[in-house]
C-alpha cells in the first residue's frame, strides 16, 4: 500500500486545475480599497489630528529650517530617505504593503513641523502609526543611518543633523516594539 506522503502526492497530481477565469479576490472575500482621487492615499481610520502627534516640539526660529534648505530641502531629504529605506535590504520589508504616498506626505509634514519650516502635522502619533509593525532597534538604526545619508547628501551640516536627530531620538520608544 502507499505511504501517506505517496497518497498525498498522488492526490495532488490528479486534482483538477482551477478555471483560468476565477476571481480569487472575490472567492476569498478580498475587498479592493480605493485610493483617494485627490491625494492618491489609501483611507485610514479616523483619529484626532494634532501637531502634538509629531512626537516633538518644533525648534524655535528659522535657523534649522534654513539649515535643511527650507521646505524644498526637507522634501528632498524625505524623498531620498524613503528611496534609501525601500532599497535597503536590512529594512525594505518593513515598508512593503504600506501606503507610500501617505508616508511621504506625513513624514515630510513631521520633519517640516519639527524643523519649524511652516508646516502642520496631520499624521497619527508615533505609537499608533507604528503599532503592530514589529520594529526592532536594528531597523531603527538602519533608518537613522539612511536619514543621516540623506541629510549629508543634501548638504545639511553635522551640527544641524545632530540637533534634529536629538529631537527624533525620544520617539524610538514608541516605534521600537520588539
């Protein structure tokens, strides 16, 4: 007689192939989520918007905003950081399946708000926005290295980089979850 493994192998060999025109999403009840036609973002559950959600108070004066090249420089740094993170084999998986349109917007807003470059932060707080991601200290270290590279490439001075990182560092307790 056949072993269990052989029986399973024979059953798999003789099973019928599924119809080519099967809508597997419909079969399994997967609902397609529509992006916002204006922003291109996926919908999120309601939350209370507040600048306090940015996780840090803004610098006073406009010196830090100028050191980062104003809103244009901050946007370039944000875009470069996202590009570095999604290409970094150490942390690229963290970003898979996330709404990168929304991430790009709220990360820019957060940096812009903290650097006092004239922005309002509309994103969720750090704890809620990173809940369930399983972020490790190693993930955070890789992200910081990428942020330092993006700032360096934009010509942000070392002292200004360190001042900014000192504003971001306390948030790690809300982001690192394992």
